[in-house]
C-alpha cells in the first residue's frame, strides 16, 4: 500500500515538476554557461570577461541605479494606489460590483497595449498632453512655449514607465489589501465608535495594524515584479535602459547573448538577495510592531 | 460467532510519540448493533476509521468475517460507511450516488437498477432519483448516504456520527428508522457517536471510550447500572450522576467540608481506604426534611422543569446536586433537606483509576 | 465584510478620480481607434479632439484585411488555449498531491515553486531561446513553442490556485470513494476533479490572461518568425513600422477587448487567480 501510494505521488507530481525543474535547471545552467563565454563573439571560455566588462561599464551602472530607483518608487506607489482603491471600494454603494470590475480592467489589458496608449498620450510634438500644456484646448492655459519631447528626458520617460507599471498592476495590490480589509470585522469598528473613536483614529488603530500582513505581502510581491519589469521601460524609456531593457539591448542590439546572459544572471541574483532581505526586514518589523 | 474482531488494536500517527488509541479489544457479532461512544477526541472515530481501512493500524489485529483485514484496502473489506457529512458526491444525481459503488465493482446495470429501486423503496427516496444532493433536505441526504451504503450489501455497516448534522426533531425520527432498518435487514452495525442517549437507545452493546482507551463494553443496561469507572458513570445517563468528591474517615464520609455519617442506605464499600468519590444518580436520590441516617445535608436552590419530571437542585456545600422528583412536588427554595440514596444505588469510586464499586 | 463608512465628499472625489485614472486611458484607446485622419494628424493647428471629427471603423477594416493580423490573432488564441490545456494537465495533479499529501521533499518542491517566481522573464528568455533555437524544439510550430514557454510561467500559478481549490474539497468524499471501491487515481478523476472544476476555472482564466498578454517570450521566440507572431508582439511590429495612432489604437483595442470582457463576465474567477499565493 505504501509503495502504491509512492507510485501515485510520482505519477501526480512527476510531470509538472519534471517539466518545471528540468526547464529551469537547464535555463540556469545555460545562463551561467553562456555568461562565461567572453569576447566579442564568445570565443574565450571559461572566462569572467563579461562580468569584468559589466562592472566597469558606465551603461550598466546607470541601468542598475535606474532599476533601483524604479523599484524604490514603483513599489510604494503601487501600495498606495492599491490601498486607495481598496479603501474606496471596501464600502457598500450602488454599482459597487461594476466599479470593482472597472478597477480590475488595467490588469487584464496587456502591458504592451497600456504602454502604447501612454506613448500616444505623451506623443511628440502633437499629442493630448502636449496639446494641453501648449494651451491648444480653449479651457486650459498655455504652460509651455514649445512642445516637450518626453522621451529625451530621463526622469520623465522613466516616470511614464513607472506610471504605466503602477496603473497596470494596482488591481493586484487592491485585491490583496481588500482581502486584508475583509478580515477585519465590522464589529471592531462599531466597538470603536461606541468608545468615541473618529474615522481617522479607527483607521490608524484598527485598520492599519491589522493590514500589516497584507501590506507586507504587497511590498514583497510587487517589489519582485518591479525588479522584473521590462515592457514599460522598453516602450516608454527606450533611451534610458534599466537592467531588464539592458539585457535586451545586449542581446538584440549588441548581438552578444553571452553578455546578456551575464546581466541576466546578475539580475536573478539581485532579485533573490533583495527579496530575501526585504522578507527578513518585514518579518522583523512585524515582530517589532506586535511587541510594541 | 464474532464478525468483526479487534485484538489489541492501536493507532499512532506518523511523527506522534503517543498512541491516539491503544489496546482496543472488541468483538462484534453478526447482526449486532455496537456503538462506540465517548467525548470528542477519545479515539472512537479513529477506531472506526481503522475498521474502514482509512487509517493504517499501527499495532494489533483486525478480523472482518474471519479474515485478517489489517492490510486490506477499504474496498476489499466488505464494509460500507456513512460519514457525518454524508460525503454525497455533489456533482452526481441521487441515483448515480447510490449506484456509484456498484458501478465501480462492475455489477451489471440490471442488478444495479434492481438494488437502486430496492433502496429507494426502503428509504423512501422514490421520485428523488434525479435530484442533485444540493436539492435535498438534510434528512433526505442522510437517507441517500444510507442507501449508497446499503446497496453494497456490506458485511458490516460503519456509521460515523450520522445523525449529528440533523436538527433535534429529525434526529429522533432517524434514530427510530435506523433501529428499524437494523432489525429488518439483520445488519451488523458499528456506530460512532458522542451522544450517550443515542448510544443507549440504539445499541445492543455500547463501548465507552475515554482518552484513547476502551473503558467498558456492555449492554446499555449493564453499563448504566454497573459502570466500570467514574468516567463511565458520569458519561452515561442524563442528567449525569451526581458526584461527591471526598474520603471515608472512620464512619463518616467527608465531602465539601461536611461529614456525612455512614449508615442507612449509604453503605460503605468493604475497603474504605482508597475511596475518592461517591456517586448517586438524580433519580436514585430521595429528599427528607428531617435528618436521617446516611442523609447528605443541603439547601434547596431551584427547580428545573423537564416536563414529566422536575429536577430539584440542591446545594450541598459549594456543589449543586440534581434530584429527580415527580412534577410539582419539589419543596420551595431555601429549605434545609437531607438526601439519601435508593437502596443499592450507591456508587463508590476508588483508587487513581476511579474504579466503581457498588455497595449494599 | 463591508464597512459602512459615512459617505462624504472626499470619498466621492476619490472615487471619481480613481475612475477617471482607470477609464481615461481606455477611453483614449477607444477614441483613437475610431478616429479619422484629421483627428490624429493636426499639425499643431488645433488640438486632437476628445471625440473624433468623423468616427470611422476603417482601421478595423484595414486590420481585418491584413493576413498577418488574422494569423497573429489565430496564433494568440491557439497559444493561449494550448497553454491553458498544458498547464491544467500538468498542474492539477501536482496541486492535488501537494494539497493532500505530506511527503519527504514537500518543502523543497514548494520552495522551488516560489523560487521560480523570482526569475525575471527577461533573464529566463536569454538562455531559453538559446536552448530552443539549438534543439529539436525549434522544428515545432511557433504556437507550440510559445505555449511551451508560457507554461513555464503559468504552471507555478496554476499549482498554487489549484492547491487552494483542492484544500476546499472535503476529504470525506475521497474516503467515501475509496470505501466504494475507487483507487486513488479513480477518486481523483471521478470525484475530486468534477467537484473542483468551478474553482479550477480560476486557474484556467488566469492562465489564459497570462498567455494572451505575455510579451517577452513571444517576442524572443517569434519576432522574426515567418510563421507569424502573437498579438502583443504584432502590436510592437506595427509600432516599429508606423506611429499612426488610429491603427495602433484599433489593434490595441482588438487585443484588449476579449480580456476586458473577461473582467466583467468572470470577475470572480479572475480575482481568485490574481491573488493566488498572496491571500490565504
């Protein structure tokens, strides 16, 4: 019976995990293997040449800084956007289901589409935002004298990429936080009200502390996704690569798969380490909050 | 001849240092209705699940129909089981549920149909065959679950708290129906419940569990009249037996700071050294308004009305004691009374095991 | 549980702003898609109108007339369906085993599922294409190739989602099936799967969305493929070819419409899928 059970488990688990683990084993092996092929055509092997080149490259260091900035801004922005939406919707009002569906739309739309729509809004020299700022609509004053090419400004194009990312992913943060809010019973608020707590006090003393696990989840999951981001910077900030787009640049433009693999491996390691650190940090913080 | 035999059966779960149940010795005869009863977590369900083959038996032997069944998978044990949740397959109709086991066993369609009709007739399920379980009432679901078990024509029918999801009224009705079915079909039934009243009314014999051990097996009357331990005495009977914790000192029983003189119907056991408690059932107590030999002094507190009888609650020391009295005969509150036992209905509990000794 | 916050102006304002931020880009996409030439090429003489001067469906007609568009649409549908099928086929049995059994190595398997989520697609894709292009896999049709790669992404999620679903199926059902004579596999196929099916729909829908929207793998595997590519990559091809707003918007709308409909029709399942692994 024991043996039959083992056989059954193998049969059930085998296919999925064989598929995933061989694929990712192969991918990781090939990533390392490829990254050790240095030189313009990858003729030196094994060699750490790609890594030396990477760490001494200005472009790489800039991309790293932009990536860190991207994560540092996009993650809390997604938390705030998601929290805002969750608080708005965590309340009974007519057409609530419909509004919630509308708030889910961004995540359903492909990132490629969102990025293209944003690029159209901010197109140069003519586009809705330039039209608006140039005072071409009668109902808005002229704020700038010449149209702005948003894509030649590092901060604006990265900002647009962050906006796109936050816009698209806020429903996920919203849903996680909504689930957290749902776990707080109405009686707690009623009890607080009988003790005379104001709306803000209720939020601060009841909602927020009990939302800490959900907030931690959002921060961890969303920061991972922010590190992994590709499509928004790819379309909206093509001139200012972050690590993800730099990998593509190395592969498609520089035609150097092995150099791309070195950056790719660096990014994997970076995500693994930062996620582990963030996890520890949040756990420590949660413990500290519980004790406080 | 015994039909199901458990010999020194025990269960220890993986990674658990202690046995969940141990030293279970039980024999169930063909056509017998045996109930395993005890509070939750006492091991009665685990025992049933070992008989069913849902839990592996860690030690001891299980025989069903003379065959050693320890290593047989559930389907080869010739058993059927009804779960507390009924475990009806929600995506199948009543008919499909009932014949599911027959289909798996490769019984031909004509025979399946015959048994389905038999079960529908027996259990009053006619006309419901094409409904889904979600469209049935609790009682109907219960009967479908029974039907699904009965069509297998099992050697042993296992019932795990089958009535506990029904409301009180329906539970009483199903109790009667079950008893009837048992008589009519001559089924061998092992039944698990935490409800001692259910156990008492349904069973030929009951097996009382306490903390993973089988404490006593016997007919309901035996167990009621001669409980083996204080646990059994307290568990069987409703309202439960009154207990007075205390010791015998000379010719007094000392409880609640009161010394009750032994004598009258309060007969001490032969060995008085190890006595830990005295027990008398509510219906075995008599009230006196004057001091009597062996009378336990107390003050009347209030009356619980139960319909045919009233239960007078008397305060003895800090303890509340119930006494059954004929309806409307209870004295008013605050009256000093003396309680005596009916002759022969005095239970003493001795030693750490609290074994029961009756004295007269 | 719903909080009956006193309705006030701040809440209404917030709701209005949020709805505007969410809906406006979608509106813009729709507006551009039905724009005539004069509404998108203004030369700076007048602003682009918020409603086209002469709404037209000519861009949709144009798209439909292009063979590479219909091919891309077909590939996208096929890839998504293959991915759903493969992910469920592989994922549900594994999820069932993980939900019901504890065995040595259990933690390792769960940890490996989480670790896989740490791999950025853009990192994974570099060695992945090297493997695909230099192996017999390259001889497979592109839709199969892309579906195989998408399954790598969706499988961990499907396993998560399905684990959650199986945990809600009462164990009694399988035990009853075992007593009635089913093998473990039989109980899984005949009892557990049908009972879990509605919940598994969440996994299927999540996978469909993921595959339909996926860009990086499709891009690396098919951008230059003569067989055609998926719709999001096709959008990039068009973007590289022309910045014409009404064409891009019409194509964007075509890609988005099915998934927008999803959010209204199967919202319940979508929510279950999106928060899998995040909400207990």
